[in-house]
């Protein structure tokens, strides 16, 4: 059904189309019609971060900013769903328009600016979820956290710790977003000393929370594709020394080299989709080559077909996430990527093929 709806959605304002799509997914899920949208991915469990993922394909943060649609999204067959980015207090984000399509390249430019209803609202939405409420999620739930735009970087760790405390009881893992280009100064938190301080603060609080809740929630960090190679190496060194549970590579890019022929390229914000694939995968490959082998990496950025997901795993990713490709291709991309990754693993295990 998505190929039928897609032309209508693409004629709508991008933010309106975003809201309409999520509302439509909720409605179809409530009516038990999700199976009309896509076939379910093959079962191919993966154990990562001490968690059991039904398959290796997840939804990246940004689509369900307020954690209000997890039931419908899980029903599409994602092995994991990451909600957010969520900040301690509500914020409206950047002025509209702030979302732009480049359909010729399966690309999007966004400067949303962490628009969300705040952590309290997200927790209420999750507690209302049928899957979460019954503790019978069909996949893994990640919660992506950030700082409010009016919090200076010296105090940013307090925002992250506040969100971490609130998310802890419901999250299977928590992602620390320090790489969005749409919050002024946020990416400075990727610098080695700031990164070290932030992670150390979260880990210190986690020890207390783990005792209280009887479980240890993994902490992942999401990086930018625009880091220079020495900065990737420095981040990998910090992650290895502090034993971060995992890394997500990557967020969107501020580069316009691959789309400069399009008028939308003049818009500020992060570029995602097909043009990001090579840059993001290169960053992923270098990161994996510098990280301790015990730290898994989730590959995200530019996945628009099964072969792109395979390219991420070939570069070192254990799991992958979709966003812009999912917007353009629809739910069928989930099963396509899950099957491509499964086949690669089977072929490599049997020695039939050595795919790239």
C-alpha cells in the first residue's frame, strides 16, 4: 500500500506528511491491518549489548520524537526502535520550514533542532504503549537523549543525566546524541575531554541506577560523519578506555558536496539519505578499525536498499538503522535489509561467497 500512498505524501509539506504517516500507521495497527503494508522480516536473532534483537534492522531516532508510535512501528517488523531525541524540557525546535526533500537523490535536509515535548511526555507515551505496558515488546527499545538548546555545554552533562535517569526504567538501551548539527555547539561535546566528562558522569549515575533497578542499561554514543580522522581516533580511544557499550555511526552531515547541484542544498541543516552513504560508511569503517573489538557499532546513514545494509556490516557494523531510506522506500525496506544481512551471514558461514 505504501507505493500507492507515497505520491500523495510527497506532494504534502514534509512535516505534515511526517505526521500524517505516523497517524496512518497508528490507525492501521489499531485495525490489525499492518500486514497489508509489508511482509515481516525473516527471524534472525542477534545478541548485542547483552540484548536479544529479533533481527539486525532498526529504526533510527528522529521519526518518533516523542515515543508516541512504538506499537505501530514495532508491528512493521523492526528488530529495534529508537525514539527521540528527547530533551529534559519541551522545546519547539527551529523555525519552520525546517525539513526539505531532494527526491532525485532519496535525500532529506533537516534542521529540526530537537523539537519534542520533553522527557515527561515521552515517558507517559511509553507507559501507554500496549507492548511496553505489558512488558512484551516484540523488539528492543532505545531512547535517544539530548540537551536543551538553552543549556550551555559546561552544564550539558546535567541534561543528559536527567534524561538518563528518567529513561532508565523503560529503555533497553540509551543513546547519547552529541552529533546533531542543528543545536548550536552540540557537536563540541564530541571533543575528547568533553566526551570523557559526559560519559564518566553517565556511568557514575548508572552504577547507582543499576543497583536500584537490578539491571544495567547499555549506553551508546552517536557520532557525526563530519569528524576528521584524528577526531574519530580520539573518540574511539575514549570509548575503548571507558568501555562504552556501543557506538552509532553516524548522524547527518553538513557537507553538500554530493547534492550541490540542487537548490535545496542552500538550506542549513543535516543531510541524510543516499548521498550520505559513502561518507557515513567511511567514518564507520575507520571507527571500527580503531575501537576495541568488544564494542559493537550500529551503522546508519544512507541505507536505501539491502546492499547498502550489507555494506554497513562489511564495514564493521553489527546492527543497522533506517530513516530516510524508510521514508522513500516504505516498510518493505525493513525486510529487504534484514534478508540481505541474513544471507551475507549465512554465505560467509558456509564459505559459499565472500560478499563485500
